[in-house]
């Protein structure tokens, strides 16, 4: 959603149901912050919320990184929103 022009903001919902181990929750949050920081100039004044729905243990960091990049880039496509 667009915000009041403060720049891009990121919200993270990474619950224990989806990732019982703290190390997995922290890994997802760290990767989400990195991707958000890299795309911050393109996101302009958007509020983005990322919610973890499935365990990240099956995937390595590269897969999670690529998936999050793809999801955030979808927000930038014309006609979205």
C-alpha cells in the first residue's frame, strides 16, 4: 500500500507455526530486509508486509532470495496496486 511519503517500509510476519526454530525465522527476516533494502529506491513510498506461510527449511538462501525479489518486483509492474 502507498504510505504518506516517508519512503519504503517493511513489515515482517514470521510466526512460530511456520518456522518453529528461531534460526529459521531470523534467516527469513534477514533475507527479507536485504531484498527490501536493495529495491528501496524502486519501491519509493510503499508499505510492504511479508508473511511467512511455509517452513523455509526446504530451501537454501538463494531460492528464498530469488522468490522474495520476484514478489517485490511484481509490486513494481504497471497496472498493479
